[in-house]
């Protein structure tokens, strides 16, 4: 039924959200913001330019460029020390016998650095990043492009996503979506299946 499998990266394959929040809190604190509220939840699944606009609207007067620089620096330090995989990643990737790709809102350099640090780069000959598209998630373009690069139609792809914007992008593209929520609960409106883990989702959708 399915000819290819596409994975989001952060929060889906690699457990980076905790490090991102830790780094973000440190960056906000350095600029005098003790409590940034629920901003981290609002940024889940967004690309950096979109995230920057959200930050500028939420914190007028804050030096968002400086905040982003401090945040990125702290985040890179954290993932260089420890970049854990989400549960079941190694087993699932080893068992899948279909072409695989990554479709992420991360920048090109950042995405490939994370895959390399996590030891996953050899699994993915196709990596679609923010640099590859003109309209990032939740627009369907990233997933339409990734399917094309794999040589299949979106309807023949299974997508694993952890965020609502990512799930919406894949769903609108016409992919079969398995939503495995990370820091935010899944509404289910943009998924064919909501699962607690990657392995559970893969079994229930018929991949393994």
C-alpha cells in the first residue's frame, strides 16, 4: 500500500524539544525575561523565520535577533553533548524496507548536523529542509516536494509527525499521516492515526 516513509526530524526522530526549551529559557533570562509564558508551545513545528515573527509580535521591544543568537548558541552546545533519539527510532529504521526521507523545517546546515550527531544520516538519502521550499509547513509544499524527490506520489507515502503544523502540511499534501505527539497533544484532525510511539504507529498503519 505504501511506497515510501517520510519523517519529520525534531520531536519525531530526535528528542530535541527539551533542549530547545532549556536553551530558550536561558536566552530569555539573559535578556531579562524571567517567564516567557507559553511561547515554546506556540513555536513547536514552526520554521525560524515564522518563529522570529511570533517572537517579535509577542515581545515588542525585545532584541529578538540577540535572543535568537543566544538561543541557537545554547541549543547547539546542548545537542553536541547529548542528542537522544525518540523511542523506537533505531528499530523502526532498521526494519523499514521502503525508501525513507526526512522533511523538516530546520535549515539545511542545522538539519544535516542533527542527523549526523544522532547517527541517522545514512538512513536518509533525501532530506528536505527549509532551504528547499518557498512555503514551509503548514503549507503542503515540503511534503509534495519530498514525495517527488522519492519518486512517488504523496498518496503513497506515510508521514510521521509530532506537531500540528507538520501534520497539517502532510495531510493537505495527500499523505497518510501518523501523528506521534511530543510536547503538545494532537488534535487528530490532521492525522489518519494518532499513536503514542513511532513503533506503535508503524504497526497500526501496517508498515511493520
